[in-house]
C-alpha cells in the first residue's frame, strides 16, 4: 500500500507545533487521513457501555427541552458518577489524536450545559442556598482531578509547560500537589491567581538563582553540597510570605507539599491548608526540596497571631518529599475526594523507565520480556533494601538503604502521566541555574507532551471543573443575597 505523503507532513507539523492550535489542526488532518474520524462517529464499541451513555444523554436532553427541573435535578444528582460506563477507558483515547467517541463528548457537553443551566437560571422552589448545597453534594459525590508535580531539580521547569497547556484549555485542577522541584512549582502556582498565570509563565519574572555550590566537605559536615540560604532567598522571592491558608484565600488553589521525615518515630507529611494552615508555603517547599546530602534538613516555619515568623515544632526536621512520597495520591483522595490524577513526571531516575504511555501501558508479547525484567529488578531490589534498612549498620548506610527502599516501592505514574524525553545534555543541567531560554525550551516540551493527553483529561475533568465553577458562582450569589437581606432589615428597623 502506498503511504499518503501528507501523513509525513502532518506528523512533522505535530512534532514541531509552536502552539496547541497548530498541533490540533495537524492532528485532525491525521485523524481524517488515517480513518479515525469515522471511528469517532460510530458510537458503538465494546470499550465502553455506550447504551448506558446514550440513555443518560437522551434523558437529559428531554428534561431540558421540557423544562422539567425536578427530573433534571434528580438525573444529575443520582446519575453523575465519575467514569460512567467506563467512558474514561484509556483505550478510547489512543485511537484518535483529538477527541474520542462523539457520543461521549456530546454526553459530557450536555451534562455541563445542564449544570450551568440549573446554576444560573431561577428554578421554582429551588433557592440559592439549596442550589449551593446541591452542587456541593454533587461535587463531593463526583470527585475532582488533581495535578501532581514530581521532583526533578532544574528539569522540573518542564512542569510549567504542563500547567500552561492545562490552563489555556480551562482544565487546570484546583488541587495541586508537589514534591521537591514539583513543590517549588506548586508553591509558585498556588500563590498566583488565574489573571497572574501568564506572568508566572514568563521566565524573566522570577529569581532563577537557586543553586550555589559549597563543596563535598560541607556535605560531610551535614550542611549539604549546595548553599541552602541561596535556595531560601530564591523561594521567598518567587513565592512570597504567604501561609497555606492565605494562599488559598488569595487564589482558591489548594497547595499540597510532600515532606519526608529525618528522625525516628516521625512520619512523612502532606502539608496543605487542611493539615497546616499557618505554615509558610516557602518553608514547606524548602523542606521538600532538601535533597539529602545536597541540602541539610529543614525546620518548618509558621506565622503566629501577630504575623511573625517562628519555628513550627522546632524539634522536628524534614527533607526531600520525593524520597518517601513523590506522588501522595492516597492522601489527596482522602482530603479532596480526588478521583483522577494528572502526573507530570520529571524525576531523572524515573523518566528513562517510562514508556510513551506511562508505567501502565497495556502488556503485549512484544514488551513482555522487558516488563518481566523490570518487575524482577523491582521485586528483588525492594526486598534487599527493605532488609538493609532494618538491620544494616552504621546508621548512615541504614538511612540510605531506607531511602532507596522507599524510592523503589513507590508508584510514579497517575491516571494520565506526562513526561519529557531527556537527552544527555538535560542531565548535565540538573543542578545548574537555568537561563530563560532553557526554561522556555522546557515549557514548550511540557506543552507538547500535554497536548496529546488533553482529550482524555477533558473527559475526566470537565464535569468536575463545571461543578467547581458553579459552586463559586452560587457562593457569590448567596453572599449577595445575605447582604441585601441585612440592608433590607436595617432599612425596615430604621423606618
């Protein structure tokens, strides 16, 4: 069969696209040339329960056309479940580069339009306060997505590109978690409002001097190879003096920072507005970035009632969050009802072992030998270091064995995993201060790695984002209603 020369042309456009619009145009052309457009039109498939989705879609359309608010409310409240009918099946998002089955896309659009309609239009017997409770309950039941940013030192600037791609499509989650370098980016994003995100993505607007070499002798003295004061100044300049509580009040984003323990009888922590509202964000980020031997352990800092900074639990010190919990998925599920995780994975020791589809690629005979080899290495390696961390002496070797064990025992992927492609020159710049041009290169790489995942992320996240926005609008309406009632009562009493 003669290959259409246009396919090579559009694949080249995909690889070199400067923005999402160019990438999408090339991807749509390829979908047409490769026959994927017809596949999207045919809603029948054994990959998902298409009859269920069709029935739910038909009901929602009917209730809206008839202005049957009671049945519409009930249909949304009882029928909204994450991944209904397996419509989030990853296999539904590998056939086509843009979008998936049109039935799924139409259903999600109808749900979001119905939610917005209920939120923004007067409904008899459905006051604003009741609406607010309805949408809060539905959001809690449905769940929400989270963006998790891994460690990666300077290469973590790749996360900015992932953030940019999601933000431009209105898909940036409200819950952001980070470890080590990812904590730095999460902290910066968490103190910037939506209106300030474009400025945040400009490299020249930040202090980029995080690294200052101190030497191996400093590391042997327990002070780290790099100057922590230099990193502290960089973080305070880029993040400011906000506590977790203040950052949330300013931006509505929930920052979550992983830190690992140093002493015995101490657990790893996920620092956030729920668990530690008065902690200074830069302090938590400094601890999460304290890679053992590179930086010394950190005493966390908080604000007191007068706004003064002072140590938080001064007997405790913390280090690099990725050592024990690079991706704190379970904790996020408990705190925020997270039902879908988007992972930006830049750890230099992890990325080489990721394939194009992440760690959870479907097993085939072709990749079976490599899969078995990786599984054997992980199984036996985890066992060896588990034994060493419990029994080996001296203490330094025991701690190192414990850190290697926890690194090997972790999972480093999410429901969607976005990762860069590294070359030797990237590894040479891991612990160097980046210039703006290198950051722009990493941002574009992050965008290009995210664009193919947009369709799947949208299917999982769009309903949650719509519910979140409805809650925000209704909270504002509820406040206005309460204020008007107070004014009215005041006028009545004065007359």
